[in-house]
């Protein structure tokens, strides 16, 4: 009935829940397709529901016998406006609505994994947003927790723990520190957009991380050796003496220990270390030198270096390489622990996971991925493009 005046417009949350209630009630598929997010539901079987809560509406629908009569006012949404309102987010955590007691309707929730790209179609509700998973064949929007709601959910246990510590230490000097949500980094969502370097722009930096068992240095060197005109190596710096067959700027940049330590203080190295009383390090300057030649620079680093490299200037594509089978049980235990820590701390920054089966297949897979990065748009943080 399009002539009905607007008494109380249901929130987008209720409209989204309606779709899932109809599905749960096993309504005809053709009928479900006629209902869209944003439509105004006024009556169910003659009962006015404009002031009812989502759980009350769900109960009415589930208890209805026989045919269900709905009175709905279709939403008037301009297609162009809808497209402009779309936001894409990379999920930085796993979410299972059936494990979430806070969700208004578990069937209406959208399960997702860390790294999934979510297309947000409505953020009108401050607690629950409506989104679709990019690449999912299901075109219907579902509910995901908003950033604000998820932050409150994550900080609550910290506040409770802080309160217990403070209570336990009341007789002791000093007070327990209360975490501040504004100063706590929670991994929730990252706004992203698709990006492909233009011919006038530098190539994206390729960063490989992984365990020793994956032999990523060997993979990197083989890629460069097969196509040295297209791929380049960031030549490292060292304080050791140059050998007779070595050339400055080819195998290493040879500098004094004093100069090396000065560069450390000036933040010129993405990482460095000491081996047999000699210092070795990879500098930002070496990486930029390769990229400025319009070559794709490949670096393999410790995961801690990602904080320095993950910038709009480099726009790195991060590949996590790991072996499928370890050589010995002892190595397996150590590598498993290292891999688990790496995935927990830095997995949300990884763009691709390369599972090394054998040297030949790993190299072939890596080459395919590298070509795809240069030929097809990839998801990157919005800040890299807008900056």
C-alpha cells in the first residue's frame, strides 16, 4: 500500500532481519526476492508492527500458521546513490554469528574470516551494519558488528580485568592502569579499495615473509635470475671487508661500522643484524633505487619490518610463504610455534599465502601471483590511494 503515511520508519536492521525471518519461515523464493533491504514493514497478518522490536517481529513470523500476509512499503533508493554509499572493508578478525550472543538474530549474521573483503551497504545502525561478502554467490545483505560495537565488546574484558587488579591491589602502593579505548589498537576492519599501478607509477613492492623451511630467499633469487630486467634485488649494506671477486653495489654496499651505526640512528634500515662481528642490513634507499628503475623489487624480511614497509609510498603486496611438510619432528615443533605467532601477529597484513610443496611448484605459483599483482587490481588500504 504505497498511500500509507510514514508513521515510524523501521531501521535498516529490521528490514534486514525481515529477509532472514522469511527465509527461516520457508517462504516462497519469488516472494523473498520481492523484499529488499530498506523496505518498510508495516503489518504482519493484520498486526501493526511499526513499534515492535526485531525479536518480536521474528517471533510473530515464526509462529504464523498457513499463509503470511505482509504490508510493505517499498524503499525508494536511487541506484547511483546506493553505489556511492558502498564501503569496502577488509575483516581483521574471524566472526561467527552463531557464537555471538549479542546479535539480534543469529541467522541474519554474516560469518566471515580474517582477510575477507566485505561490501558494506548500510551503516545507518550504529551497532549492526549490513554487508555482503565480495565473491560470495549470496547477494543478500546480512549483519556484521559495527566498529564501535566490536570495540566495546573487546575492551569490556580488559576493563573487568583492570577492575579486578585494582581491587586486589588496593592495599598495595600504586593503581592498576585502566585501558583507554582511544589508545588501544583493536584489529577490527580496514577500509580498502581496488588499486592497479598506472604506467606512470612505480611498481608495488613485493614482500616475502615466512619460516626458514619455506626457503623464501631461494625463491626470490630464482625469480630475479629468470627475469633480471623486470625484477630487482635491494642490495644490502655490510661492514665486512670486500672480497676480491665482489663489486661495490652488486653483492653489497660496503660501508664503515661508524657509517652503519649512524644510518641505524637515522632510521635508514628496515632491518639489520650482526653476523661474525659484521653488521648487515637492508636500507630504504636500496629498495627505492630498484623501484625508481621501474623494476619490481622483491625483499624477504622478518615480519617486524612490515610496520616500516606498509606505507602508501611502497604499497607492498605481502606474501606469506610456509612449507607444507617439515623435515624433522624437532624442526616441525619449532617452526609450528614460529608460524603460529607470525600468523597471529601479522596475518591480517598478508595478501597471499604460498604453501611450498616443492621448489618447482612453489616458484611457478609465485610467478603467477607476481604477474597477477601487476595485471589485476588488488585490494589495498584506502589511505594508500587517497594520500
